[in-house]
């Protein structure tokens, strides 16, 4: 089964093919530079972990490139570095990712190496222990960062028992308990051809790419058992404050609103509103709360693209003595979206900003491979590249206000700062 659609790449098309074993192959021919990049997605992010094994997917990604059938960690590194290529693994909430980039002449060799890593990682015990120590260090480091503390406690309260409540890194208790057998089991369960998307962009034709992927992955057969099905708990929206007194030089104020997934009709209006509120030096929050009132050291708005309900978050860092008034100002700015229409000119400026940034995010072969593979993995299809831009362009003032009124009414509050600042809120 194959599908081809036009894209915004000059003189290029994105080709979609499903191999007999279920692997989806996307190919974007882009001969501008002598480079080929690939992204191998597996639908196996941290959402697929048990709570007792939080951090498992991340540890799998950390150890996967450290050994495979017939090759040690050092031998893998030498193969990659000897040709100046890059090869790395990572995990997110909704997917696992293996990324690679080479000059065209070396792409065959490095993709073959990626295939060995993906299919036959050995998870050497010594490497598991080393990476576990590094993860634990990263977790402890994050526990000293006010922003991360504020974000983590808000996420835990907002998502309760849903996997989105957990850090991708896990926590000290769960990571300490993970074993090599756990990594092997996770790999055996989720790493199968009918759960994989391979996205390739660069100086390579569709015919060449399909022949290469078929040679490396074509004999990989899916096991007889069906793919794991996520059975996720319902998210109950019950806004409440989360207060954490710590000795710090500034207060971190964070408001969180439970928004919809990427599949919702309200996704585009909320994406646009997050840009309007807190993206850049011309954003509403920056101008009103920092430039005019001098209340903020830093501020922003975040609304992620997620398979499941996504949080809409606004935050700011402020002087401890300004905590109460800054919180009031931040909340008022969000409430205005529900009661007062954003002007046509401001909405147009936000559209130009988000669409301009979106275009700039598709300049390299790596970025191209990433975005199409990501959309395919999320179930949106490669057409979402065009649809996203059309959805943003179509949002009107009424759409924005309706979405704000639906989702941005009662916030969760996460407040981290000095005890006196916390008490000033109370």
C-alpha cells in the first residue's frame, strides 16, 4: 500500500509506503545537500510504562545504542564516528525515537547499524548500571531546579494516575528498581515491525530508500500476539493549588489548564492562543507583565501536541515580594481571553509568528524526517503538515474566544518560592 502527497519542500514529494510486515516508510526526496537523515519511531513512549516502572522507556533509549548483537558500545561509537555520522536514541511521552544522519555515501552502513540496534540490542549489564547512575543524577539535579519542581508538581496533580503525570526520566525509587530483564521485556513487547515508522529525508530516491529499508528490515516479522492496547484512566479535572516552599531567589508561578489532544477542533485555537500569550518578546504576557509592569524575570506559555489531553500552561518567574501581585496579573491576562476578543491584528500577528516558526522548523533533512514521522506516529498522517497550517490560518476571533472560554477558566496553581512568598499567597 502506498501513498504520495505534495509537500512544501521545493521540487520534492513525500512518499508513504507500508511494507508487508507493517513498517510504514516515509521518504522525502531533497537533493539540495549531500545528506540523508532518518528518524525511526516506535509507538512506545513513557505512556506505555507501568507506574512502578516509570523511567523504563527512557532507560531503554539510553542503553539501546550501547550494545547490539555482535558489537560493543565502543565498536558502535567507532562505526558512527569514523564516518562523521550521528546516531542517537531518545524517548518521549508518546513515542520512542532512533535518529541518524550521514552523508549520502554512508547512509546504507549507518541505517544497517540502526537496524541492528533496533532489532537486537544486548542491554549490557554494565551499561545498564552506568546509564541508571546518570539518570539518577539527572533526577536529583532536576529536584534543585525551581521551574522543574513547579512543573512536576502541577503535572502530578493535573494528571493523577494517567501516565502523563510521570516524568519521562522516572523517579529515584522506580529507576533504582529497574533491571536488565525489564528492559528486555519492554523491547520484546513494543519493538516490532507493525509498530514502527521509518521517516527518511535527503538525497535519496523513493526507490532507493524502499529497497534499502526492505533489505535491512524486510525479514523482521511481527509476533503473533496483538499490539499492546493502552487502557488509560479518566482524567478528572479538579483544579487546586500546589505550594512548595524552597530557598530560592525568585518565585515560580505556574497556571495549568487541562486542554484537548491534537485531534480536537479546539487544538488550533489553543495553539494560537499560547503563541499570542507567551511566545517571544512581542507576546502579550511579555509586553504587559514584564515591559509595562516590570513583574517578570521570565515568562512563557506552553501547549504541547499530544495524543491525549494536553496541559495549557502559563508561567512566570518573579521577585519574591511581587509573588501575590504577579499571580494576580498572570491570571487576569488568561481570564481576558475568555471575556474580551483578541483583536484581528493581534490574532494575525500570532498566526504569522506560529506559521513562520513552523516553516523555519522544516529547513534541514533531520527536521523534515522528524515532523513527518512524528505526525504519522501520532496517527495524524503526513497530510497534517498541510492541515496544521490551514487550521491555524482558519482560526478567527470567535474561535479563539470560544476555545478560551471552554478550557481556560479555572486553573491549577503551582507555586514554588520562599516561604514568605508562599504565605503571601495564602
